[in-house]
């Protein structure tokens, strides 16, 4: 067995002795700078009303900011505003909590399409817009199965998946501030170790 | 009943000077036990062999997942599948280290795999440094310990460059690539675990720096940038699934950074396959009745006591022990109740005279290289204690 060592040989063979003398925090730079949280990149989505009050995702591709265009049954088009989106996501989050959202039901009747909030959450953009309810959804098996139902055709779904995974050459701007607002839940002990 | 050796505890002032500031739990009790688990050389050897064999099995199981596109089955977030495949394809995405949690191995009880913390293992400081310092303080220097975690990590850092068991060519092949080490602001255990790894990488010969995640800039073209300097190598003590679920933009950027070969990230994205407890079920499919495995499935097991646990749960959250009729006997609350669940056959952990349960943690860095124990209730949670060991 290679790694059953006598401690005396180990201390001289490695810098462990030096570490025990100085610790790990003594020699690192403390150069912290707060940076403003950058704007999230988003998606351009076209949602079509497939039956009265029922919606499907017609097309979806990455964009610098999120914009959702709604094509209604009467042929009119409308861009959803940020407050409208926030309200829809909030409403959907409440439905997910009380179990009435089609996204988290086991075999929902969605061949006609889903509600507007559900459809938005089924989109890639929904996953980003609603990052704060992401855990509720991504942990949910039914959500993963039902997301596809939000798309007009299976090819829209796979195209959307592909375009989001493609390396994006267009942007050279840097993003920062990730996990900037994450609060440490339990003080000094980590919960990562399992 | 396991054998314990009483020691004089390390004083907290000394621990603080080392950077080990998480020595006391929220209920004011010491996180580090003043006892050591006494094991025989044969028992240490068996832990070593078990972890090595399990690692090979994990490689096979992960290959099975990639080949058969079973990412969804084992709960991998869709926005990480690409980066996982990309990292799986090339040796440069070297696995730095992980920790197997094992039941048994003491008192003649068989070793059984509980899970593999392959992505963001903690207890590194405790295992590599603290239990060693306990021996020193108690004049037990001449005793042996299954603990070469520190030097195994020095070697494995060198292997990130040599990509070979042989590390002697490191100096000649290392081309000055800069290594950035990262944690999330506000958790001292995570920060100092990362700083310990940085210290070890520096000793291995790398040029290193530390930065909190929110101070780092990411871009498809420039890669990973801190203070206007690009870093080719990046270690993050941040779970991949948290990146996927909480910062999906970052998941996309990291995927592109890896595809554009701007940086290499540790632990690699594929370690999330190992981390998923869904892999326990895949392992049982591939190696049914293997002596190191417990039966595991995605639905309750028939007619046996079992443990139900979330695929990406941590610290015992939402883990339940079920009786043979699938009624809950004991459970711990948590944030993972909506996660997919794995059902794993129950196995008894070794206990002491107070009835506390002991679980072995065997670190793996190219090969099995260090052992530590945790003790607590039947389900080990965030209040469990670290216990060092002594090989006699």
C-alpha cells in the first residue's frame, strides 16, 4: 500500500510543516472589489396562442436581452413588458407551490397548449427569468417531461436546445457578479461535503 | 463495537492560526472529536483497495451514461450535458480529487459504498491536516495513519500538466499557466478549504491566485479573467448543479469557455455524473450484487429496509430511512424534497458505546490516499463530527 506513511517521513517530504507553522490564510492577497451585477443575457421568444387561452412556443433563440412576443389568435402581436412577465412568473411560482401548475403535474392535458405563464416557464428564457424558482422546477421530474409540451413542434424544442448550446462568437463582453447575492446559509460550516 | 483512542484536543487558538476556523459547531460543541478511531493495517488496506476498485466502476458507469444518453435519468440539468460530454472526451479535464463515503470496514463488517462526493468534497482540511496535528500534539508521531492526502494532491496537481502517473516531467512541461482558486464569499470553511488547495498547488509549482466568484469576469472569448489577467486553470468549490440551476448564464459561459479551450475547470463537469446518486442505480445495473455495492433503484425496493435520498441532496437533507414496507422510520428535513429520489438498501454503520454512528470518508486523488471518519446520528447531517484515526 503506497499511502500508509510514517508521519515523520511525510513532514520532511512535503511543505506540511511549513503550512502548520503559517496556516493557509497568511499569504494570500486580499484584493476584493465589489462589482455591479451585470445584466443577464436572455432569449428572444415567440409564443403563439394555439387555442383560446392556450399557448405554445413557436420559436426561441438567444439574445442579449429577453423579449417575448405574443401572437394572439386574432393575428395581433404584442411584446410582453417586464412587469407583465414578472407578474406571470410570480403567478406560476404560486401555482407550482400549490401543485396546480401543469408544469409539475404528472400527465397534464396539454395537447392544446399550456397557460401563458406555464409556456413561458417551459421556455429556456423561463429557466433564466425564473432562476429564483429554478430549484422548484429543475428538481421536478414532471417539469422536465412537460417542458417539451410547451413547444409547437418537437423540432422547435431541439432547435432551441441546440442554439442555446452553441458557442456564441458574437459577444466579447465579459460578465461578472455570479453568485454575488448568494447568502451563506449556515455560517461557517459548508454544506457541500455531502 | 469500534475501538476509540482518547486524545488531548488541539486548542482553538492553534486551529485558528492554521486557518481552520470552523472548529466549533453552532451549538458550541467542538466539531473535531477528541477521540481517534483505531483501525488495523489490514482494515486500512481494505479501505484503500475498495476506493480504488469503486473508482474504476464509477468510470465504467459514467461511460455507460454518456454512451446511452442517460443524463436525464440520473437528474443531470439539461444545460450541463454539453459541458459534461466535452469534459469527458479529453484527459486534460483531470479529476483532482473526490471522497468516497463508505459504511463498514470496521469489526469485520463489509465495506459498502454509500456515495461519492466527486465534485466539491470538503473535510479535506480535517483529513489532511487536523487529524495529523492531533497525532503530533499527543506524541503519537511514530504511529502510522492512512493519510497521504496532502502529498497525493501535490502529485495530482502536477498531473494536470503531465497527464500521466509520472510527475517528474512537470517542471519541464509547465508553461507558466496561471491557476485561479475560487469560492463563494461568506463561508469560511469553503474559503479556507480552497486556500489549502491553492497552497498545495503553489507547492506543486503553479502560479496561483485566489478570488471570490462574484469578482471574476467570464467571457467566451477571453475565458476566465480576474484583475485583467486571464487564468488558464480554474478551481471552484461550487457545485456544478448550483451553477446550472442558480446561474444558468454562467453554465452557458463555462460551456463555451471549455469548447473554445480558453480554460480548464476543476473538478471537471463530468464529476457531476459521479456526484449524482442516480449513478448508484446505474452501478447496481452494471455490477449487480457486487460486494462493495448496496442495491439501489429509482423506486422503493421490495421488502427490505432502505434509505431514500435525493439525487443531489447534501448533508442528509431530505434523507429518510424506510422500513421494509416503505414507512418512514427516521428522516431529516431539507430543501431537496422535489428532487428525484434514489432508494438504496439500508446498511448498519459501526457504532460506539453512546450509539453514535461512524462513516468512513476515503479520499481519492489518482488513487485512494487518505481516510477520515464522521460520527453522528443514523443519518449524518451538518451537525456530524469529524473523527481522526490511528492505524495500529
